[in-house]
C-alpha cells in the first residue's frame, strides 16, 4: 500500500470515528436537554445509586445541566462537520476536531471517569473513540507532511 493510500484510509477511519463521536454527543445533548435534573444526572452518573440522585434540585442546577447539554450538542455537531472535511484531508478540520472533541473528553475523563461516577459504556468508550480519531488523523497528517518535503 502506498503512503498516499495509507493516509487516505487513516483520514477515512478518523472521519468515521468523529462521526460516531459527534452523533453520540449531539444525541446525548438533546436527551439531557429534554430531561429534568434528576434524570440527567442519573443518565450521566450511571455508576451512582440512582436513588441517591433523586431530590428537588434548585433551578440553577437545571440551568448548569442544560448548559452542559448544549455544549454536548455543539461539540457533537462541530466534530461531525469536521469529519466531512477530514475525509477530504483538511488540516484545519483535523486540529479543530482534536481540539473540540479531545478537550471535551479530557474534562469528562478527569472529572467524571476518574471520579468513579460512570460505568465503562458509553462515556469511556467515547473517550477511546475520540483518542483513536485523534491518533489516526495525526498519523495521517504526519504522513502528509513527510511527503510534502
């Protein structure tokens, strides 16, 4: 397989991974926006006893959860749009998706995953998907840079 062909396949794989990641996060944003605070927290912190999250939350917490859901929605949309451009080899899209998706999942990993508030699926799996997308797209970027010189 030629380097150009290998780069093309790496970009396609990264694109497909970002589409999956983007759709899952956009859908999560919509679902959380449509839930009350208790339901949203129970769906996010699935390793926590659901009964311990049932209470009357202040309106400010609802607003913060809705902000989180909105962020999930736009993170998902941006990375899914970037995926189309990564497929075509856009360097800007590679780095924009890595920045948006990578930082979104870094926050999730450090505060929620390492905190022990979630089970492996789907959140941790999506962190692995974004990591794989970043690695494959940067690998493709490196191949392209090497052949430009």
